[in-house]
């Protein structure tokens, strides 16, 4: 949060934190931080008139494996199915000057390397929700 505080202060975006996973994940701290900053910057950019960004963490189970689910939901512009289908492609951007189109491509690579997945659902005019699933870290040395 401190790293995006300046951006948030300039925007009319309210942030809700609903963080209940309470578990460590098997992903590099700095890399996960980079992924979350990417999602927050994208969300703020999708809400030029302001809106709400909800960050949520929960424990989950996928194929009997304990996971942490992190979601970032915004009330922004949303995306058409055509755009949604390309957002993880390198250099795909709908932003003219602000965008490199690399944020989500790099984010997916980092999350995949951490043994997880990242996906998005979106409705034009309503908003977007990104979901990251990561294995819970097992202090015994392996991802459980
Ligand atoms: N929260 C969001 N709401 C609406 N569109 C989004 C959101 N996040 C990403 N996008 C779309 O995905 C594209 C790719 O995002 P990204 O890889 O971060 O590149 P960039 O932000 O540089 O354009 C964006 O240009 C935008 O069209
Ligand atoms: Mg971006």
C-alpha cells in the first residue's frame, strides 16, 4: 500500500482491504509485490472518474491443495471480451502513451513461476476482477 499511496491520493478511488487468508505463499516477496502494484495501477487507470478497489485474500483449496486466493476487483471501465482475451499478451495495451502492455504479461510469468495462476473476469461498464491463486507455503520446505 505505501508504494501506491501517492497514486491513490491523486485519484478518487476508495480502497477496501479484506485480507483474511492469514497464510504465507510460496512466491518471491518482491515479485508478488510487483504483480499487486501492476493490478492496482491498472485498476486506478480504469477508474478515471473514481470508484472502488477491493483487495481480498482468502484460503482456498484447489485439487485438494491448500491455496491462497488474492483478488483485486474494481468498479472501472471493464473490458470487451475481445480485449479480455488479449490482456496477458506481451505489448498488448489499449493505453496510448501511459501503456507498455507489459504489466500483465510479466505478472502472469511471475505468478506462474511461483506455482500459481492469474485470471480475469470483466464486464464492460461494470468493472473487472483479477484472481491470483498461489500455493500455501509449507515451512517444511515445499509448497503443500
Ligand atoms: N483493471 C482493468 N480494467 C480495465 N482494463 C484493464 C484492467 N487491467 C488491465 N486492463 C487492460 O489490459 C491491458 C494490458 O494491461 P497491462 O499489461 O498492465 O499493460 P498497460 O497497463 O501498460 O496497458 C490494458 O491496456 C487494458 O486495456
Ligand atoms: Mg498496466
